[in-house]
């Protein structure tokens, strides 16, 4: 992962780890020090080894200074190794593979206290509130332990996207035990691109190993990480780095063992953006890498489109942790996250798929008292309204660029329904459900055939409320239609 093999730097074949029955776990001096009183098997058992902890301390020894250890990241960039080892070696019960970030329940600050809530917490801080990714390390804040884990999230998303999801381009994945790409090592790159996505971090590390950054300030080191990452994957990640708070201004004193000033000005951000633009890189396939987690990595890898029917498989629920829209993930296949909006269409929270339920059967979507609507989001950014069905109107349905209308609505028995899809392309699959989610019929055809079939179907239906949904594979629409 660090590129020791790729860049032929694998000189040492061992790293020193020593144990005592005192002193705690730490890195420094001779190497990694483990304390047997913290649990014998954690240090000394092949089956009980604390994979995260050992990776963490060895990670400290292997942090690249100063380029990948700017102020605030002392307990972050080492955990890139913990995440990678834990994901590959730890076998949770059940079939889902995930890490502490998806599995643990952290203290609440703004997002309810449920499993995986650090994703929701950091998304609110950065994407929604516009804070810098390092803002929570300012000396006037507390709760530093969890700040480490929350700010780790976007780094994990880069690992997932480029090491495991093949950059959504079918590129080879990074093998765990050889520092080489899976499926042998002949062409560890994206098809036809020559880019070695799987070794993105190795490439970034090699760049800073070979650059004298000793005179750079903390903010410049962080901006270089953004530029080096874009260069490594040859993609324009400015949207990702803006959403995740790297390209957001900050000017504050950061507490991270020592203290130091971290300054990122708008002008520094503009310089980074101009640099990336000058390279002419394309945007990544997925516009929502900032919603990626171990729970959704297959949707990004295999390009699986989100699907679901508005109003089906979602209900409001309250428990001791708060109010949620409880989403049945089997009814919302391949959703990678759920966005929660107010009545005024303001985004107020994002819940990654599987939030609150590591079995991935459900997602506990944050639904505070001012929430009104929830959209499911696919790996490609496509959004489908999940809830509510009752206020659904054509303008609530976010397709790609097309408009979709059904009229008249409500419809009387002798009315002819007209379905109009602007710039309709190809064949659509149309489904009719009752508002309670009961499936009634499905058919395929072009816009003309869909119009004909819908009218035939509706002639035979009793009075009531129905949900009409369409998809052509790229665009999906759904609407409630009232028959009276
Ligand atoms: Zn540490």
C-alpha cells in the first residue's frame, strides 16, 4: 500500500515490535511497544491479535513526514494502515465486510448515536456546514479521539474507491498480502488508461518521499496532498475534496500533541483548483465518492444502479436515539446513501447505507424534526425520492436532466392519461404499485407503448392511490397518481 514493492523500497523485511508488562502501547524510539497487561492475546495471539492497534502503532513508524503528517493527522494517516489491515483480516460475523468506521457507534454531536454515525457526523461538518476537514482539531474544541476517526472517513473513501472499487472503471484491486494488484501484477492499471489506481497512496507517498517539503507550512502540506492525489489517479477530484472539507478555508491553531497554525486561504484553494484544471484531468466516474463506505463498495465497483419505488420500504420510526426514516434496503437496492432535506429543499443530513444496522438489512436514515424528504443516492449520483409518497409531485422526482409529467392527475375513469418524458430515449420499464407498496404490473416499451399500456391498466383499477415508476437504466422517475 505504501509502494515499498512498487517502488522497490522493500529493503527491510522486519519491523521491531517489543512487549513489556507496563507502559502502554505506543510507537517511537526503538519501534512499536506493546503492553501485555492490555490483554495478552491482543499482542501475542495469531487469532486474537489487535489488528487495528498493531496496524496503528506500526502505522506511526511508517508515517511519511512531513508530507503525509500535517498538523492534526498524527492519529489519522497511520490509521490508513489499520483500516486496510482490519478490512482484509478481520472477519465480522455475517457476510458483510466492514471496519470500525462502519461498525462502531460514536458519541453524538450532530448525528444520532447509531452504528456508523461518524460518516453522518463528518458529512454534516464538512459538506453541509462547509467546515475544513481539520476544523474539529482546533484547540478550542474537545473530544479529540473521535475527531481522529471522523476525519479519517474521506481517506478511507479514497482507499475504498481506488484500492477496492477499481475507480468504478474495472481497474484492478490492490491485493492485501503482496503489495501488488490482484490477478497478478502484469498490468496493475485501469483498462486502456495506464493509470495505477490501486497504488494511488503509494504514488502519493513516493512523491512526497522525493520532495523536500521541509519549508512548507501545514496548510501547504495539505494542499499538496490534494494535488498529489489527483496526479496519482489522473482524475479531477476537486468536487470530492471540496465536499470533504480539504478545499475549505481554515485559519486556526490546531492541537495534535503539539500545537501549530493551520492556514488554508481561498487563494490557496483557487491555486490548487487552477493546477488541477491545467492538467486536463477528467472527473471521476462517481460524483459521490464522499458517500462511499465499505457497505456500498460493490455498487461502486460493479456500477450497480439504485432502484426503488417512492413510498415503498420506508417508514418513520422513533427510538431512544432519535427520529429516523427506517429504510428496508431490500426495497432500495444499491442505494449508497440517503439524503435528508427540509421542506425548503435544504440538505440537512446524509446517512450512508447501513447506518444503524451492520447486517445491512435496514438503514436508519437521520430524520430530525425539520426533515421532510429523503432521496436514495446511487453510486453514479442518481437520486430517487424515497419518502414521502403522499406529497410526491413531478418536480420532486430528480431524474438526470429530463422532465417527466403525468396528467391529468387525479384521473377519472374515462380520462386518458398522458405521460410525457422530455427527450425520451429508448425503452422504459414501467411498474405500477399500490401506495402501500403492493406490486400490480410491469411492462416495457418506448414512450408511446408505455402510454398505451398505462391507460389499459388504469381502466381496470379501482379508485385509489397508485405509484407509477419508470426507468430506462440511466434515468428513473416515479410519481403518485390518484384515481377517482
Ligand atoms: Zn497513535
